[in-house]
C-alpha cells in the first residue's frame, strides 16, 4: 500500500517536471496545484493509515480479550479497595 502511494507520488512529480519543461504557465500552475494536493493526500495516508476492521473469528477473539481485560481490571480495583478498607478500618 505504502509503496503504491510512493510510486503515485513519484509519477505526479514527474508529470509536474514534464509540464514545467513545456513552459505553459497557466497549465503549470493548475497542474502544480493538483499535484501538491494529491501529494498532501498521499502523505496523509502514509502518516495516518486507516484502522483495520476485524471480521469473523478475529473480531470474536478481540472482543473476548477485551472483556477479560476489563474484568481483571474491575476485580483488581474491587479487591484493592477491600484491602485498603481492612487496613484503614
């Protein structure tokens, strides 16, 4: 994915250089703006990749692990509060 984005970025920069050699000022300005916008979009994709979407068994495993983690945290807080109550109380 990232290599495809880098290739697209290189192609856009090559188009910009080719347009500059043709020396058509209005077209260069338009193409330059388009290339800069596309480069910014591609860099945004590189820096902030989309979150993976879990499906099927992976989703069930993740949900189970999350429930187990939350349960352990709850039990730890519950028991630690009881210990503090016994110590102070």
